[in-house]
C-alpha cells in the first residue's frame, strides 16, 4: 500500500521569488526582505541570524562598506549643499552654527546608516550574490 518513494510537490521545494524592488523596500524599512513581517536587525546594526517567521538566513550576509558608503552619498551629496544655501550666521554665532550643522549631519547619518545596511542586505539576499548563503 505504501510506496518507498516520497513525492515532494515541486511548489514546496522551490522558494517563492521576491521582486527586487519589494525586497529593497522591506530592507530599507528594516524588515525581513523575504516576508516583511519581522525585523531585520536584532540591534542597531546587527542583523538577525534568520527570520523567525519565514526562516530566511541573513547572518552570513556582509554589507561591509556599502552601508556607510550609501549613507555618505545621501548625507554628503544631498544634504551637505544645504549648509551652503542656509546661513545660520544671521541667527547665531559661527561656533553655534557649526555645532548645529555637525549635530544635524551626525544625527542624520545615525538614522540613515541602518536603513542603508538594510537596503544592501536585502539587495545581496535578493540577488543571491556570491558568498551569500540564503539557506
Ligand atoms: Zn521573514
């Protein structure tokens, strides 16, 4: 009555492909690029080993310098020109203006860095880049 061959449906053996744009948006929001239901990071910049909801593995994915690079691109090339157009000298002493700009850019960098890392982890995971074990 029972056969020795187990038939595994092809649909369960194959993973569902997540579109690159959707995975990137989820990573940018700090969510699992695969399911989007759990957090990608266990702490500020430490990604979870695997998603507790869908089981996708992220522990071996290394974004390396891409995350700071992406942050510098945004902060340095988009927001830094604001410093030249908005003069705080009329409102406060020079040293106070420098302090305000430095605090603004440091805060902006700290906010964008995990977003950038999430984006690059999602891109690496989604494209199955060499060296990435998606599990
Ligand atoms: Zn997930």
